[in-house]
């Protein structure tokens, strides 16, 4: 994957989320709400914390390096999805955040 093609990452992320929506409709009769997506993200964020603890050897869990890699990427995916569902342009938001933070530090 090209490292600097955020547009491609966003498109692929939203395409995958749409496929999950179709699975949710098939399995539950409806797609997840924005709140359910946010809760799923928070669950995955918590798992990043646990896997970081395992990485630091303060939470004993075998073979967590692969899961940590997966969950870090999954959290980025969720943030892209949540931004899209709330009408926020994640590229613009990132640019604003980085510029503001660069000026602060």
C-alpha cells in the first residue's frame, strides 16, 4: 500500500464499513447505529490498551503483538468511519489538528 495515500485508505475503509452494514442487515435486520459504531470503537480502543500493557509485560497475554498491530489499524479504521458518519472530513480535521499542535509545541 502506498504510505501517503490517505484518500485510498479512507475509500477502502468506507467500502469495508458498507459491507459490514450489509452483514448487519442480513443478520440483525438493521445496520448498526452511530452509537453502536462508537461503542465498538471504544471496545477496540480498550483492547489497544490491554495489548500495549502486554507489550510492556504488565498484562500477561501470549502472542499479543499481532493483535496489537491489528487493533491499532482497526482503531484508525473506526475513526475514519465515525468521522464519515458524523459529516467530518477526517483529512481536513487531521490537517487542522496537526497545524494547531505544531503551532503550540
